C-alpha cells in the first residue's frame, strides 16, 4: 500500500492506544469488522473519506491528526 496508508494506520493505532481504545471498540462503534480496522492500521487497505471522518470522530481527533 501507499506511504499515506501506512502513515494513516500508524497514526490511528498510536492515538487509539494512547486513549486506551481497542480495535473492537472502534469496530463496534462504526459497525465495521475488527479485521477491517486491523487492515487499516497495518496499511493494507484504504478507508473511504467518510470512514476516515468517522474514525476521527470516534477517536476524538481531527482528520488532520490522522492523516498528518
């Protein structure tokens, strides 16, 4: 996958773990498979912009914090 996917996934995982949120918590909140969340964090898949915005909302951060 692209560098951007890896950066997004790394940022997502870092923020998630800092806040004590599990992949399961995110998957339940967004009604997405936990494996999909794992694939995003590992840079194996690209979420849609809508999903990125939803993830940011669940994590309580801006989209910019995830993609930057």
